[in-house]
C-alpha cells in the first residue's frame, strides 16, 4: 500500500507540477504581452456589460425603430402605387367620359342640323304657300279690277256710242231704245 500511496503521491505531484507549469506558461505569455490576467478578465467582463447595455438600450430600440420606419416606407410606397393605379384608372374613366360626351355632342349636333334642315324646309314651304296665296289674291284682285274696268269701259263705250249715234241721228232715243242699241253694240264688240 505504501507503494500505492507513493505512486498516487507521485502522480498528484506530477499533475500539480504540470498544472503549475501550465499556469506559469500562461502567466508568462500573458505577462510577456504586458497584460494583467485579472485586470484583463475584469475589462472583458466590463466590455461585455457595456455591449449588453448598448445592445438593449440603444441598438435594439434603434433597429426596432428602423424596422418600423422601413415598414412605414414600404406601406407608403404601396399606397403610392395604389394611388398611382387609382389615378390611372380615373384618367381612363375621365377619357371614357370625355369620349362619351363627344359622341353625345356629335349626336346632338347631327340632330340639331337635321332639325335645322327640316325647319328650313318647312319655312320654305310656308313661304311658298304664302307667296302662292299672295299671287292668287293679286290675281283675284286684278281679275276684279279688270272686270270693273271692263264694266266701266263698256258703260263709257256705250255712252260714247250713244253720243255718236245721237249725233248721227240727231235725235235722242228713249231709254228702252238706248238699252237695245247698247246691247247690240256690246254684243258685236264681244264677238
């Protein structure tokens, strides 16, 4: 057993020496760089705490704000595209309405022209009828005047004939003889 104890002690001592040598080697590497291991560990811990604070207090809210802003910008771009699309649709509808209005105006103009031609024709017909009425009235008036003139002329001619006959006969005829003579002369004049 003593051998065993001696062996265990030797092994423990060897492990301790190896571990001490490793620590010395590590300390000598760190020391050769001019660093204090304990100070370095505290500084590393301090750096980790600062990074955690910066991350949670500054970077995380900042990235959240940037994401929200990006989302807002994307929504604004989508709305702008939608507005642009709506504007194009409105322009198309507006153009369609303008085309419809032009077509309607063209129909109205055609109808107005047709009505104008129709009204012109009616007015021409009415004027023609009025002219015909005036001409007919003038013809009737001329005929009446002609008849009156012929009657007056007959009477005057008869008076002249009677006067000429009286001179020829030198005698005055009575009224019945006058009438027969006048009728006879007028009958000859008509034929």
